[in-house]
């Protein structure tokens, strides 16, 4: 049994070291995306904003004035939530969409579910993130669609594919505390 685990472990090391040759429909590529987006979500929940912004699209950071300005902006948003008695208590991501290869980039969308503690209950919102990799899937950056459609996002990020499917954002669902 130990021998079998060693072979499986070795197989994954070999495959990961050749990640630049992974096909866009690779299961390992989906695992990499989910691993990185979950690290981003965990950093947000820990309030480790320096780590969190490492997963944001560099163009978005630049458009917002750089890393320090972006961190301050996010900090202000979190503090504003707190003034209303709100806080983010959980962030989850579902399986990435089909990965699109365009202009040397890999792109996909991921469903994002955010659970917030609000006075007298919890609020659950579902939205879409766009994942972008400029190095064939080793490192992924994410863009929160925040209710914007693909045409609007392409105006901001011209390299995005018009074939990315952004689900219509649903209304937040409130669950009253018992």
C-alpha cells in the first residue's frame, strides 16, 4: 500500500512540474484554480489583506491605485460593514467553468458564495468571479464581477474573452437567527 501511495505522489509531482503543458480541460488545472481561489478566500476571512490582494488581477490593482491603495480601500469596506454590525463569515467557490484559452491566457468563471453575519441573521449572496492565468495555469488571478456583465468587464479588461459566461447575480437570501 505504501508503494502505491509513493507512485501516486510521484505521479502528481511529475504532472505539477509540467503544468505549463496542461490542457485547458485538465482536472489538475481545476484543482489548481480551486486551491488558489480558496487561499484567497481564506486570506479575506483572516483579514490578511496583503495576502488577499496577491490573488487579485494586477490590472485591477493598478486601476485602483496600486497595492497599498487597494488594501486600504478593502479595509475601509470591511470597517464600514462592521459599523452596521455586518461581517463576512464564510466564502465558498464552486467548480470552474470550461477554461478558455485566448491571447496566451487561460480564463474561466467560478461561482462564489459569500455568507455574511448581519443583525438578526445571515445573508447569503451568490456571484461570479473570473479567473485569469497569464502563465498557462500555474498562477491564477481573480476578478469579482460584482453585478457587471461581460461587455462592461471587457471595457475595463480588454483581454477578457466575450465567451466567458457570467451568471446573473441573484438577490441575497436572508436567514433569520433562531
